[in-house]
């Protein structure tokens, strides 16, 4: 017997199948990832954002098949926010793709993820209003690692346990920062005292508080480049969209 659910969701990935069908991955606040098929999704509104386009926030009804192994199907849809500003800019689109692909890798089906859902929506809103990509991606990465419970230690040296006063090396394998004299010296990325303060601020403050922090895009990109190998190592995933953004 079929049943149905109604939920708010963000479209994270879209795979076109045949002429008119697509299989979509949604991030929902209460049910984690949802994978469902939709018929004629591309014909809904030609030339404009449709409720089942990538990164659109939408309210939808999903019918759940009674038989195991059959795909869920999208029923009615109602667009909440199309985030049209993201679509208008290649770099912002790459940044949104990076966040969508990474979240789709980290969240499971039936895994309540309201923290990650709020984070994705917040980051999409920032990108939509022309925020620079790496500032948003750095915030996303720090908050996602915190949600996953694998945020590196930024306050104390993981070898001598003393408070970090100035610069430090991030050791991806050991999960935190080290004083220069406490490291074996083989690490590539040095975070300045200011960089570490930014990372601590992003990790500890609420989303509404971090919106008041202004980080230059070149600094956000440099800090992101040091933090990202840690994330890729611990999440076991590297997004293709990041390579496209850097090309
Ligand atoms: Zn130390």
C-alpha cells in the first residue's frame, strides 16, 4: 500500500533519465536525504527555475511505494525559494554544487539533519546575495565538520596541550593544530594566529553571529585550502565541483 509524506526540502543533486524524467536527491530537515523520481520535471516551467531544479528550496509531497526496492516518487511541489542569484554566476554555482555534493555524501536517508539543513539554506542565501564563494565555503566546511563531530582542535596544541598563542600547523591525520616546535616540520599549511581566531569564531558562534564576521576572500580561500585536506581525509570524499571552481 502506498503512503505519502509532505516535507520542505532543498534539491541537492539531479540526474536526468531519458527524455523527461529525473532522479533527485533532496535534503530535508527531519528525514535526512530523500531520493525520489519525478516525471516531466524539466517541462514544468521552461526557461525559469522550477520547483525541482538544483538548489531550489521547495515544499513537496512524496509518495512511498508499498513494495521494497521501488523508487519513491515526487507528487505535488511548491517552490519556496529558487535562489536565482546562484544560477547567474558560474563560481557561485560551483560553490553551491560543492556544498550540495558534500552534504549528499555525509547525510544518510532517515538521518534527521536539521542542523545541516539550516546550514545549507543559510549558505545558499549568502551565495544568492552575491557573497564571495570561499567565504561561504569556509563557513560551510567548519560548521559541517562540527555537525559531523570531527571538527579539528583549534585552541590547544594537540601535542603539548598548551593554548595556541600564535601560528600553528594543522595535522590532518592527528586532528588538530600543533606549535611549530611541536611538529616534525613536514606539514605544508601554516595557519596564522588570526587564521586560527577566524576558525574558532566560525566554529563556536551561531549562524546569525558569523554573518557579522568579515573575512577577505583571499584569506578565506587560503584558510579553506589548509582546512580542506583535513575534511577530504576525514569525510572520505572530494567534490568534483571544487576542482571546477579552481580551474
Ligand atoms: Zn605544542
